[in-house]
């Protein structure tokens, strides 16, 4: 492994825990949450399980904020202290959060290190799989410049799809984007949502039942799992482990030789999606040649 290249990610990228546990060159910058006037650091002082329990009994909509530039600089310094002087920052979509801007601001004032920030135009595990891909490239020994270009190319080919039982939380949190047109029928449909080329939410499919919505979710993801291409697949959930296991089983039936990563939705995203979410991300991109 090239010990000089480190990764900086935000907590809402939902990098799979297996990837975090296997690599010591990753620093996760937590987003901020406010629940009933109490401040939390995403995935640091509040876990996903704790969050959904609090969300269920709270009378007010929780709020989120991007990380501070100071917190981001601290994480960059932590990487530098461990010998990583080439750093790739990977963030959730700039169309949904100012986190990417914060990362870029922190990068411009960083000294004694080269820092490049990549906007995945994606959310949650869709962003997290880009970090997993970056790690594969690092471990294969590619140069910093080659890896940055490979991730940028992968961003253009990769996708995330998620099913949410209700649009209530997206609407309340103001992050509804191009999904707004569904609000009038929100009680009668089960939407599948993705991020467009600008990293903005949009409805990609809708169904009358959860079973049909999940079938469309799986089908959309499988469309990108083309034989002869190299891809990674991950499934994530928000307080819906049973449905996650069902989706993983469906994918394994169609992709028997493909490892499938799993994870959970960060509290910072759960604020806007609520419980019950299941999502599938497909990261497309071979190792550089």
C-alpha cells in the first residue's frame, strides 16, 4: 500500500465499516446534528440506532449542518501526522450539502500536503463506495494523480438508488429537490429516488406497494452490473435490517460471485429520509491501466 496517500471523507458518505476497519489511512469528518436542542457529532456522539430512537419520540424535526472548517482541518492534520502528505477528499454531493465547499476551503489553507477534493454528486453509500474504490487503487500502488483521475471517471458512471416509505422527512428537511412533484401523492406511492448528474434528488421510479418498489430498486441497480465491467455493490438501510437482508439476498441470487458490502445510513442522512430506507449503490470503474 502506498502509505503516502490518505483519504478524507465526511460521515454522510457512509463508507462501509468493513472498509474503515481494514484501512488506517482514512479520516472521517463528522457532520453536526441538533435534536431537541442537543448537539451531536454524526456517528461520533450519536449512533444510527440511537438516532432513530430519538427521532421516533421527538416532537421537532432534527437539523443538520456541515462540518466546521476547523474540524475538517483537524482531520487533515491527523492524516499528515501519520505520514500521509497526499490526501484525497471524497464528499457527498455539493448539490445537497455545503460539506464539499468546507472541504475545499480546508484544502486551500493546508500546508505541507497535496489535497484534492472530489464531489461525488452522490449521497450516502453512493459516495462511500468511491472511497472503497480509492482504497483499491491505493493498495494497487497507483500514483496520486492517476487515482484522482480514476475516481473522477468513476463518479460519472456510478449510481445510487434508494427506497423510502415516506417523503415526510425529505419535505420537512427542505432537501426534497426534484422529488417535490410527488408530494401531492405521497400517501399513495412508494418512491425510488436517485441523484441526477448535478447531485440533486429526483424520482426515478414509483410503485403502489413496498414489494414493487423494492423490485424496481433492485432492477435499477442490476442494470449497471454489466458482465465484462468492474463494479462494486453495496446495500444500506435506515432502521430496516430485515429489508436490507431481503435485498442482499435478491442481489446475491443475480450476482452469485459478487461480494456485496453492507452498511447503515448515518444520522445526518436519516434526518432527511426517516426510518425504513433501503438503498443500493453501484460503483463502476476498473483499476487504472
